[in-house]
C-alpha cells in the first residue's frame, strides 16, 4: 500500500464516519410523529434519484438538488439529512451501486446538507414567516452555493485520490459542466419553497418540470455522445480502407494519452489527446483508394493531395463543439519542429503541444507497422529514429516522455512474460 492508497482510505473512512454520525444524530433530533411526511418526501426523492444523468465519464448526477434545497428550507437540516440520505440509499441499492458508493454518497450528502443548513440558519433573519423572499433570498443563495461547493469538493477529492489525478485537473474539468447543471437547478428549489408557502401540496407541480429538465439534459448529452461515436466510426472506416493502417488511430490515441500522462498534463488535455488521436487522420476520407492503398511511393502530385488530409479533417470537425479544443492538434499533426512540416510549416512552440505529441505517437506507430514498400521496424529501431530526429522533426521533451513510456511498457511486458 503506497502513500496515495493510505490517503484515499483515510479520506474515505473520515468522510463516512462524519456522515454516519450526522445521519444518526438526525435520527434522534427529528420528530417521528411526522413519519408520513418523511415517507412522501423519501418516495419523491427516490424517484428523482433513480433518474440520474451521466454528465461526464466519471459520475452520474441526479436532479434531486433543488428538491433537497427546498426540503432544507421548509423542514430544516435534520429532516433534509434523513430524507435525502434514505432516498440515496434506496435508489443506489436498487441500482446495485455497491455498499462503498452508497455509504460515501449518503455521507457526502449529509455533510454538505449540514453545512448548507447551518449557513442558512445563521444568515436567516429572526422572523415568523417561513420564507419572505426579500429577507431570505441572500441566505438561500448562500446555502445553495455552499451546498454545491461542499458537495462538489467532497466528490472531486475522492475522484482525484482514487484515479491518482491532480485535484486541480479534476476540478477544472468538471466545474464548468456541473456548475451550469446545478446552478441552473437552484432556482427550481426556490420556486418549490415559494409554492409551499402558498399551498404545500402545490410543490409536487415542480416534478414534471424536473422531468422535462432531465429529458433536456439527457438529449443534449446523448447528441454529444452520438456525434463523437459517429466521427470515431468514420475514422475507423478510414483506417480500415488501408489494410496496413487498421487500428492505427486507436494505437495513436493510446500512445498520445500515455505521453500526456507522462508529461503530467491536466486531465482534460489528456482526454483531448485521446479524442484527437482517434480522429487525427479523418481527413483521409477525401483521399481516393488508388492513392491511399498505393503499394509504392507516391508521386509529387499524389503527395500534394495526401498532404491535404489535416485540413480536411479540421474542416469536418470544425462545426462540432466537442472537438473545438483539439482542432489545432488535428490540423498540425504533420508539422515539424524545423518548419519543414505541413500544412503551414510552423516551427517549435508555434505548433500546439497536443500536435507535437500526436506527431511522435503517429510516427512511432507508422514506423512499427508494416507498409507495402517496407517491413515494420522493431520498437527499438523506431525509438532510435525518434531520438535521431528529436529537435528536428520532433519536440525533444515529447520524445523524452515517450522514451519513459516505452521503458515502462517494456518492463510491464517483461513482467507479464515471466
Ligand atoms: Fe496524418
């Protein structure tokens, strides 16, 4: 067990211990005469919790946030801890999420609700009214922001520790999407409280609105995923048109991700490298088979046509929002440090880092694959080609990182063969 494992286990234990204590304390504090209220809210919460949305690759998020804000303001902190805790346990158990996830989810919710509830009660004016909008709006906003930030941080820390990714990278990647998601839902919680103050039963009218929001988010995410899958399938078709380059893009993506990780790049940039690797040669879709599959060397005219593929790929990907951060990687993956590359003849650090990484990954895979006019080089031969061209064709820092990746792979293969 290394230091990172110890950190992860300690964090997991401490958060769960605090969460369980809060939950048990809430059991003692609340008035159980109102059990039918609990039953109703737990049922509603569970229903919403069972419809999570996958915002990113790592987690699912439910629309229960405005519900928990409303319950917090109407019934108080302890009621909210019990209702949301029970709903999470039931929904996660039905989804067969495993006891560790259930325990952590329940604990981090209890902690964030307790802190948000404390902020709300400290800032609220002493008034008999449940919710006077002018007097309670600032405490409400403060409680909502506290709940979002605490919840977000507790989850991001465990993701960072379990995946061994720096915390700032995880936060940077998730913050934009989650903030948009949760802050857009906070006013729904406010609306539920306002409805409750006029007629308690009318709060349920919000449920169809939540389901509508759920469908909207899901459709948006599904479209993003479908766009990516379609583009990657097209890239695979390009790979398969040339029997010598089958699975080339997947291997380039794999090498690029490993180099990015070795260089300690932020998580989201490594993600972009993986996506860019998969589609870097997409522009070859516009190259005819007689050129793409030509068994000999290309003529000057054919070479000129072949060299249009980075720009064609760029143009295909340009309208798609999900590729906007990696367009320049695709466009510049054949640029060289000495300026003798294409399409623009850029030099040194004018070439985006992602493109310099793709160039090394792409060249290594091309050299170690069979071609119609030559047999594949061995890994060691290809490595010495990279080293010989370091500073001329390739970025020396990227080559160094790739050498370390290669050494690690060799060690792993050696251990597997033992
Ligand atoms: Fe290419």
